[in-house]
C-alpha cells in the first residue's frame, strides 16, 4: 500500500484489501487540513462567476466556483458526453474513467469544436478527441430590477456539506455461498437474484442525478444596501436605469481585484501560511516578575555537515545561532553579521570549519498589527488582547509580566549522629 509524501497516508491500489481504519484516518486528515485552510481563506471566489450584460436589464453569470459558508461550491452543472453537447454549453472538466471512451466521429468532432470555439476562440483542438463524459455548465441568465442598484450573489443550495445519496440502489442480500444451499440449482437461483440487485449498484453514478449535486449554488439578486454574509458571495453590483445597465461594478470587484492593492474594491492582503516561531528566555526580572524572550526566525539555516541551526536576527541582520539540529558534529554556535553566518564558535572538541547560509532579506511578515497566540509547553497563555504581554515586532521580543514565575533553588541536608537522623 503506497504512502503519500506529505501526510503519509496509505493509498489503495487495485486488488488490495480494504482497511476501514486507514480510510478513516485519510479522510479525517484531509478534513482537518481543509478546515484549517478554508478557515484562513474564508468566503471568496476561486475562479469565474463573471457577470456580463446581455441586453436591457438581462445579465448572465459565467461558470465559476468558490468557497461559500466554508465549503467548496460551484455553478449548477449537468453530466453529458461531448457528442451530446449543444450550442451554449460550456465544458468545465472531463470525468476520468478507467476504460477510455471511443473518439468522436468526424461529424461529432466538428460540432464539438465549434461549440467550444463559441466561448473560447483560442481553443486549439487535438487531432483526436475522446468522447468523454464531461461536466457542463450553461451560463445563468438573470433579469435585474430596473432603476435600482442590484447586488448579485451566489448562495449555496445545500446546508449539509455531505448529504446522503437517497437514490443509491438498495440490496436485500449478501453474495450467496454455494455451501449454504442444498443443491446447485438453488444456488444459481440465489446468485441470479443477487446479480440482478447488484447490477444497478455497479452502474450507479451519483452525478447523473442533479439532486446529488450538493456543491451547487443558486444565483439571486437584491436591491437596496449590500450586507456582507458568510452564507453567500457578492458577485457584482449592477446599476440599471430606464431598462438598461449603466454600470457593472463586477469589473472592479472580481476580475481585477488585488489582495493588498490600493484600489477601492481591493481586499486586504492575506497570508496563507501559519507562522510558528520558537522563543528563548534572555532575561528575568525577579523583582517585577517580568520574563523577556527573543523570538527566533521561522526558517532554520542551511544544512552543512549533517546539521542545521535555529537562529536569532535583529533588523540589521546581526545575530547568532541557537539550537543545533543534527548530531553529526560536536556542539557549537555561529555569530551572524549582516545576514552572513560566520565560522563556528565555542567548540570543546575539534569541529571542521564550516558556515551556513540564511536568507539575505529581512523578514517583514511580522507586523505590529499581526494577530498571535503564545504557547508554553503546548498550552496557550495569551494573545494580542492579553494586557500582561508586550510584543515588539521590530526587536522581535516578547515580555510577559506575572505569567511565568521565577525559580528559586532550595537546599537541604541530613546527617546521622548517635545513630539518629
């Protein structure tokens, strides 16, 4: 059973014995990581959902997908073969099957290519095209309210992210065993009944029934004031006057937006990386019960002689290594000047002269406005709202007052005199 690279998940190959525990671990891991990723990204458009003017107050919404209410969502679609596509259809993706479908006939090929060229003039067809089953979307048309500011949304249809397949074929028996029957004729009769029940199971395709398209959205428009919501995505604001569209703001809101840009509709800059850094205690004020830590860089040095180091840097690129990761050489550390790691220091035993490399650019991702949580021994002790914690993002220090107690050593002794302790 092959193991995946990143999360070390077992993956089944044809003919292998099914493992419920491996399958459960796989999906729980995927579920947790998807929840974390989507929690960072939030509601938004992944691709498409552009709003285009057709005529008068009629607009159309092109195919697209995004994250709505924390779940992947997409335009309503149907499944059909390429040879069944008609003018107005837009192919989104092909359904990959183990056994390839035959190629399109010459006449089917011509019709299919012309359909694609209707919405994609740059399409360059292959000499032969498989007549695959494909996911097809027809742009959705919407008539807007005249003389109004219309807000167009995509809203998820299903609240349940993974509903039951109510149309899944039902079976009433297990596969018969010849040893359970008095004669072979009775066994064959039972096997025939079983095969008849299993035929629709083996041919079942959940996507062929639109009821099972639980990732689909519906499109709607409202007038009045825009109200942000996690349950729906704003696609466009369209202003209509006298049975005509006079302004479609989707050009600014969706296709041309830039995270962290300076335009009015640009959303804020987002960082999709979870920044985890270690810190080391540098001073402790017993009188005022204040512990001060230096925060290390998030990336270690390069690997040399089978080891690497964590390190601290100030804004000038000066600092020193801290932890030594790897046991190929004796303990030592390095000074860092101007982002350049020097030869090793403090070596009791001989260590081959060597240096490491680090990034030569100052890490400016940690800002004074950054949100953070602070953990000690795996337990959270505070965040940016904690008044007894002071963070200096320039000097990369954290000070905590009254949170960590000082350590006082006490000593005792015992001795025996006259046979007594």
